[in-house]
C-alpha cells in the first residue's frame, strides 16, 4: 500500500506544483489534498496569526492524521508558528512548507536570496529561516525580494506573466549563493528564473519531497 502524504493548502495555486513533483520524484506515494482557501484571505485581513487561525491549522492536521496520513506537508508559507503547534499535537511527521528548502539552502552558502510573491508570508518565512540559522550556529544571511505583481498575475491565470515577472526580478539577487523560490506556487517559474541567474535556484516542493523520501527510506 502506498504511503499517504496529506498536503494541506491555503490556496489552490499551490496544489499543482507539489503534485507535479510527486509525479516526477515519488510516484509510489499517495498525495491527498486538503484545501481551505479562506485561510490566506483571513490571515491577510487579520494582519497576523490569531488563535482562531492556529486552531484551524491544528484541526486540519488532525484531520489529515485521522484519514491515515503517514506524514503531513503544509504548502502555504504564512502559517509557520501555527504549524509548530500542529507538530506538537501529532506523532507523525509534520513538515513546514520551506523547512527542507531552508536546510538545502544552508548547504549552498552564506548569502541567500528569497524570491516571494505573497507579502504576508515573508515575516513568517524570515523568522523561520533565522531560527534555523541560530539553531545551526550558521553565519548565513537572507535577502528577501517581494514581487507581488507576479501573484496578481497568477491569480488571473496568467502563469506566463507570473514566471516572466519573477525571472525579470531574479537578477537583483544574482550575487547570492542560492536563490529560493518562496512559495509552492512560485516553483512553476523555476526554469525561467534559473535561466536568468547563474546561482542555484531552490524550490520548496522539490526539497520537501526529497526530505519526505529520506524520512521513509524511499
């Protein structure tokens, strides 16, 4: 029986990028999607994580466990502290969207870039990154670049414009040792961004699936 990996989404634009990586890199797994697309808008309206939003995140993780998940992967990068709470509530592996990518980035060098499209997620991601740097006694530094117009294009189903806008912005981070595409949705621009810069470009879906495979010895 394939391992069931429950994917918890706060926006539908994150779904296809991670499913695509599962198909390519781990076809024997069984990814199952749980979506609450009001989470992102509610977080944006609230301005920060609230106890009510945290309870919703934990409840979704518990539901994933109840339907037989071997592990849970969250795909929205704006809910880091709430996901930490969910981790403590469950005994199965629960992965934040970017933790594997951040780990890979620290292996690439000390000057790292973050290319983002959803502003409310950036403080949470930066805090998570700096927590990891502190735990590992690393000297890595992070430079974040927000391209909100790319998310606006993607929400209008203009993936071509989304990818072009990110590739156009990426050279501003070209002095970095590696560039991270901040969200699962931005991973669709990997090819275009990589063409625009000489340094490695990392994505959350690829790093997360690789980490999950290692956890289960596949």
